[in-house]
């Protein structure tokens, strides 16, 4: 049997060139005890934490495959919740950088995340229209809230209330009572999608942003005992003149159409604030204190507002009343007019409560931002921009007018626009990347940018032999020559009248050839010329020959022996010419759309062409015959290059994938997945060990050839497994018998992990049954023999320290992740449930894992209630479970109650000894009382 051809696997080693991805949001995080210095940003599937002061990356939270779409730091600053494109949520520890908890519940991308005040619960909204509340401490899903008809855009917890507010693209804002998991109120005052929510004034005012330039304000009144919720309340809205007007009759009728649940709170329109931007609100949020409100649209302006406190508002209204009285006295008119003026001056409008601070102009379009107000009163704003940039600004809200200062700008880590060309130096150490505005040189081993040079829109590039200069071809048809040592442009030549699409270095390294949209192929040679400024010789290029063609040139390539020149034209053909005489040799036709890329193998025997028709064709260069046509990608093939000294080649496509092929066997070897958007170009190192790639997601990736052999059959098997796992996630979720399809549902979803958890549990129960039967048989044999016969121990139980089969089942149950427990039990067949219930009875009597067992027991009873209650065999088991569970739970409650009482006693003792409030800040309470007393006195004086 002959040896099969072995391939070596290429694996992704690095992601660089990206400062911040566009899909997620930016957030300030607390690291090393410092606030306002570090920002977390999404970077494709990872999360980067940048030090804004130094402009350095300090921590990377490693993701898996899916792109990050939402970030939310916990209130204690120790954790960061990250939402992904596939609906998964991971909670990372900022101390270790490890992902400690994973929640799987959403079927589509997570759009928003929000912690409650204490950080014990996490609410997530998604494109699948559901809101899910997760228990972070118990690492499990609590419930799913269904009601929105389009993607959820924002969720908020009401302070000190068990209420959640959610907005969506279905124009609705819903209020959810979390204690009963139902929607008790829906705001329908929006005509377009609601893109943002913000709570200000200690949770008494809700602001909503939609697709117009109006920020709507809603007054929240939480009813207390003794108040009549049906008492009519005046509603005022902003009229066309900008003043507040009384609500119309239809609005009043809508307001009166209340449900019984309205007794919890009322929410009435309080007015509007007009933004200066005319487009939709992209982000609307406040800082942690709720004193600063900011929003932005699809432009580069951040509008910042200041929310006045009760004290500041009272001072402002006092000044207003004084002015009104003074005016009234000066006029010295009739008493009625005087009264009217005084009354008019005492009115408090929304514009008095929320004051515009400043409009902050960023250097590009804003995608996301975060605010933090320092204890000294300085406001810091971090902005994530559309052009792969993070900027931070500071301003002082107390100063009028507020002076905005830009404090930092993180730019060096990436390009402002998509990288359209890549090249490796001859020593495999440096990587060139060029985009619409700059050329960057990266060190391959450290991934640090060592040179940045300004250029025009680059389309192709190469290192000049010697690696001291680089040449870049631009969209305007220019050739730009740069010196790497000084980082300056040496020369710019007008090479073509249209875009310069392709450049190819000759094998003798004395010159190169270029092809452009002006239907010309031009030949160039390197030469040394005397610099007019320095009077020293420097490198330059001169044009030697021109080949005129009938169509635009899209790609040019020299054969390795430099005898032939391949030219790809806009008419979907590739023409081969003799280099010395420029005579026509072959025409390769067969592609249905233009050939965008091609390459010739090291021995000059094969030429591979990649086209916009998604196919790659392999041709022989001797006769121009097509050896094979391969359906390579699901979209246009953008780049193709042979691995040096082999007949293997790589292709990059608009379908986000990079693929490796064998041109001899016409086989697909490997797919490199990692990019999240179109892949524009590739570059292979001269030794073939490294592949660099660039994409529309602004990222550059480095792939390295490992020593691991790649077996094609195993690769196909792994691909089939991955496809099966994806199909499992897309299947319909299991239906619970007797459960109504209402507003609330189970938080989790069926994944391959939950199925594996259920399978492991089934295997453990099977083993328990077998071992129990063996033990019964063994006892019978021992009784018959009249002596003890040793029983062979099961190897699995022996591996666990020779534990009993029942203890092994408990070990397997404990190993099921807390967030996946319900879903694993849901797919467990009912035939295993009776055994499990019997084991639960044993475990509870042994006082082991009470919380886990109660949770699993109650869930099993909920989903299998009909079958369990109708099964006579389980009657005794259920009676025993009832007695044992109630006794054990009451015992634990007694212990907790005793501990709580002891802590309360110790608290009172310490407070009595120190004469200070231990857990509450007495100073704050005293200040609050004093403020209320002063307010009351001023009101009395004002009335007098």
C-alpha cells in the first residue's frame, strides 16, 4: 500500500490591525482599581481592553468563533458580560481574563445587556425578539420574556423595583413585572423604532430615542398606599412652537385606558427634548450617576446634556421667580397681571430639568460611547468611531461654557479603512499592509506597527529587492515609492490613466510589470538617480515598454522563468504573452465573469485563475488546457496565491473564508475560518510558513503552518460534526406538556452541550441499573453458596475511587453546567425519570447537594407532572420525597434564619458600642432630612 500524501495544517496564531470592531459597544471598565482609564472594546471575536493613557492593549478576553455584539461591565467592576453573534453570553473575570460562565438562550445575535443594581441578575435582549433574565450567582437562566415583535434594542432595570423596561424596533416600550414575569404596561407613543432608553432623575424620568430628532420624556410615578391611581393627572407635551401644551383629548383617552396592573406605577408623557441631529438615535445613555445624559446619531456629533438635581432645580426656580417678581414690580400694572407673571415664572419645564451642555465633535462617525463622571466633577467620554479608532475627551460640566479637550487617541493599532493589499518581505519578518490612507509595516513576530506612511488609495504593493523600499500602486493610477528607514515617500509617478490594479515583480528582480484600467500593461526597471536635495543616489524606476490591450487589465503575473506574462482582462479571459517579444501565445477562456486574481506555480507548469463567478480553474501553461474547474467559494474569489515550492494554493473569497487546495489532485485541503466579513487579500511568506490576510472587518490575521499532519478524511469528518452541531441549535425547542405559550418561557435553549449532558446522565443511570442488578445477583449467589464471593468493581466506578453507583450518578449530575441543567433534564427521556426520583430520595436523606437536588426535582415535576401523577409505582417515592424535601428545606431555612438573627444582633451590638450606623451612612440620611426641611421652609416663604 502506497503512502498517502500528507499535508500540514495551517492554524490561526494572531489577530491584529483592529482597534475596535463596529458591531458591539464600548464600555469603561475598572482594572487595577482605576476607573476612567481603561476601556473595553469588541475586536472581532475577542474583547480588547485598552489603556487610554498609554494607548496600549493591556488585556485580551479570548472569544471562540462568533463576533462580539454587546458588552456590559458588572456594577462591582470585577466582571464583564459579553454577548455574541450566535446568541451566547459569556461572563469574564477582569482579574484573571478567564470566561467563568456561559449562557445559551438566544437564537440570534445579542443586542443589549444590562446588570441590575446589585449585579446579581443580568438581562439580555436579542434580534430573536426575546428578553432573558439570567441569575449570575447561580449561573442559570431564570425566564424568557416574550412579547416584542422585532429586535430588542435596550433593556433597563428600575432602581429598587423588581421591574424591567425594554424597547424594540417594533416601536413599543414594554414594562415587565419580574415577580410575576408578565408585561403590565406598553408605551405606544412612538411612530418609529425605539433605539434607546435612559433613566434619569433617580428613576423618575424615562427618556426614549427613536428615528426622529425628538427625545421623548416620560414621567414615572410609583404609587404608594393612600394614593388613588385613578386620580387624573395633567399631561403636557411639546407643541410645534417648542412650548409645552396641554395634552389632546385623544391622548387623555389613551391614558385613561389603563389595566388593573397600572396600580404598580403610571407613566405619562412629560414632554420632549429636541436633538440637533436629524437622523435616528444610535446610542442614548447616561453615566453611572444618571446626572449626565448623552446621545448621538449616525453622524460625528455627540450631544451632551446635564440633568439638574432637586437642589439645583430649586435654586434655578427661585432665581426665575425673583426675576418674575422684579418684572412685575417694574411694570406696576394691575394685580391680576402680576399674579399671572408670578405663576408663569414658577412653572418648571423639562428644559429646566435637562440642560444642554455641549456638542462634542469627533473626528469621524460615532458608533458607540461611554461616560464616566469622576468624583472631582470631571466628565470623561470614550468614543468608538467608525474608522477603527477610539478617542477620549474630558470636559467640566460645572463650567459654562464647557470646554471639551481630547485627551487621547488610539490609532497606531490599525488602519482607518479596509486593507486592500498585503506583502511579505523576503526575510519573512516584515508585513506590509496598505489601505485608502496609509501604508503600515508590521513586525511579524511582535505584531507591532513599526512604520506608518501616508499614501493614496492603495490597490497593490510589493517590497523592492533588499527590503529597504516598498512600491504601492494606487486607485488613481500612481506608483508611490517609499523608503522604510526614514518612513518618507521618495517618489510618485503617474503610471496609468485609470486604477492600477496589479503589480508583479520579475524573477530577475531588476524590474516589475503593472496593469491598469487604461488597457495597458507597462514594464518598469529599477535605477539609481541623484537626489536633487541630498545630492546622493537613491532608488527610482523608469518605464521601458508598454503593451496595449483591448480591455481593462485586472491582474498581471510573470512566469518564474520570466519567459511568459499572464494578463487577466475584463472580457473574462486570460491572455498569455511572450515577455521578450510581447507576442500572443495563449488565451484561457471559460470563466463567466472577469478573472480577479491568478498565480503561476513555481515550476511554471500550472496557472490557477480565480473569478467573480466563484470558480477557480487550473490550467496547463504548455497548451492552455483546463485541467479542472473547482467551485471554490460562495461568493467572488478575491485573491489566489501558490505556496512556494509546491502545487498547493490558497484562495480568499467574499464568503469570509480562506481555503487551501491541491492543484495536482484537485482537492480541497483546509478551510481557514476566522474573518467575519469579506476577505480582500492574502500574502504568503517566501518560505510558505505564514499566511497573512485582510478583511472588511478591519482585521489582519496571521496563520502559521504547524507540524501537525492533516488527514483529509478526518477533516471531512470534523466538518460534518460541526454542521450537525449547527443544525442541532437550529432545531425546534422541546415543548413542555401543559405549559401555555404565554409571555414567559424557559430561558435556555437546546445545544450540543445540553444533549451531551443528557447523554452522560443516561449513561450513568444505565450503569446504575446494571450495577444494581449485578449486586442483586451477587447477593443471591452468596446466599446459595453460603459464603461471601468478591464482586468485581466496575472500571468506571474504580476510576472515581470505587464509589457506589448511586454516588456516581450524583457526580455526573453535578458536572452538568448550572446554566444547562434545565435543558439537559428537558431532553432526558421519561423512562429514566423514575430511577432518578428514587435516587433523589436517597441523596436528600444523606444531606448532599440540597439546592441542586431541589432545583432538578422541581423542574422534573413541572415538565413530567402528568406522567408522574398518573404512575401508581411512583406514589410511594413521591410521598417519601415530599416528606424528606420539606423537612430538609425547613431545616436549612432554620439555619439561615438563625444566622440572620445572629448577624442582626451583632450589628446592633456594634452600632451600640461605636454609636455609629454600621451598614447605612447616617450622614447621608441627616443631609437628606436637612434638605427636605430647607425645601419645606422655602416653599412656605414663597407662598407667603
